[in-house]
């Protein structure tokens, strides 16, 4: 159903965005007609489903994660749907390494009929995440890519965050000891690491971090943050590259607190990035090449572990899943991130290291994927264009 935002809410929210005390009071939560959809248990050892991410290309949907056994043993798992996310089938895997056999997949992307994903499993002498990367073969098997240890790990390892796809290539956004970094590929069967390249990486002015990316006509846009020399908090930042190897950096307006862009999505011809904005969650919008701070919503809580695990567009609206460290919440914006309204969740979505809540959208369909620590669940709803 279409909705309008009362002008008084818009005015209060805009005024609240200028005050670091937090956003204006939120209107009543929205309710949607959620339909729970079953994910089948993949063949193999018994265990509970632990979904971690979702993505869609047209009417083709993917969910990735793992199966966790009674002894906490894990194995990679993924599901796909070709009927608007209503029925799902398990995907077949070909792990090639010790850690591939145990991988928990946490980020996925697709373009056309192509699909790729990344996962990790902690191990080794220091218990660091052992990252693995996978792609969908023409025969329908998700195959593990053999990569050298230092491709994602090694002495300069940092974090491997999000994999994204575009018509002309794939990119993984993440971080190394030198700051922001990316991994590039044409077909997702092998990636080239680009690290230590300022200003995506650290330079004399700031230490950087990269979290997510999208491809636009002018090139790759990576979002994250930059911590200026002499400062203890992070400021929002975006990084632009035509080829993924030479970068420029743009500072974004922020709060007086800790700001960090964590997810980004395309909305029409604009970009909407979401993340932490001081004591709140926040949105930034790029229109015509210029970034502006949009609205703020919710509270990051006091645990210090707040994050934004999911963002999606459905029915011309932007949806965000956010965690304050205790529980996940769901938010919607009908105006590109300026004003936000909370959405009633269809079930419990606690936060924690073994729990997640993320989103995917395509057309007018929105899916919500939750692991509450006991079971993985998927809900679907249709969003009428606003």
C-alpha cells in the first residue's frame, strides 16, 4: 500500500538531523503482511539452518549461510528461488579445502545467471577467520576457488566484508593493515587483491576503512569511513574508482560522534548509504554526484557493537535492518532516507555473534532472513510502490 509521511514528521526529523542528541520521535511502526517461507535442509549431516545474507537478480533469489550441527560443526549452505522467493531449493557445493568444508557463507552477489559468495571459518593458531570464495559453475554446483593464504589472510590481513557484482566485473570490499582494500575479478573465478593504494588505503591525512560497494556508470563506489590523524572517532567517507585500482576519496557530512557507512544501495539514479551516525543510525544520499546527510533513526545502544547488516530496495522504498547489539530492528524510508519509520518484525530477531537479520529486495518483493540463534527463518512480503 502507498503511504505518505505527514509534513510535521518530515520537519521534526530534518530538525533532529541537525542535533547530535539524536533523531526526532518516531511515528507508529508499520505493519506488513509477512508470509513465512520454508528453507529446506540441505542433504548431509543434521543441523540447524543459519542464514547470513540474501541477494536477488530479477526473479532469481539467493540466500547463503551454513548448517550448524549439534557439536557446532558447520558446513556451507545456500538456497535459490526462481518464483519470486516463494519456494526454495538447496544448492550443491564443491568444497576444495579444509576450511571450505566448514565455511559459513556471509555475503553473496549475483548478475544475470551468475552467482558468487564469500564465507569464513575461524581456525589456525590464532583463531583468525579463514576466508573462502565461491562461484556458481554452469552445471549448478557452487565451487570453491583455490586461493593462496595471503589472498585474504596473511600478515597484512584485516577484514573481508562484502562481495558485489556489476555487468562488467565483481568486487569484494574489505580492509588490510594499510586500511581500505578491494579484490577485483571479471568472472568471480579468481580475484586480484588491491591493497596499500591511497586514498582508499591509509595516507598522511587519515586511516581508512571500506565496508560495501556498488557499481555506477562512472565506476566503483565504495563506502566506509576515514579517521583523521589526531582524531579518535571516524567520519563517513566514500571512495571512487573507474577501474578499481586508482582511487579518490570524498568526505561526507556527519555528526560530532562516531560515523561509519556500512551498506549502500542504488535507488533510481541515486545512492543511499546507511550506517552509524553518532548515537543513532543514519542515512546519506548521493544525488547528481553530491553526497548529503539525510535522516537519522533509532539508537545504537550502549554495547559498542551496533551495526547495519542489511539494506534493500523494494517498491521504491529503502529498507534497513539494524542491530543495537541487543536486538535487530527493521526500518523503512519512502523518501530516499530523509524520514524513517520502524517496521514490526514478524518474529524475534535478537543480536549476537551467532545471530543475524538481513534483507533482499527485487521489484515489489522484500524478503527478511533471520537467524535467532535457534533456527533460521525467512519471511516474504510485497511492497506496493510508494
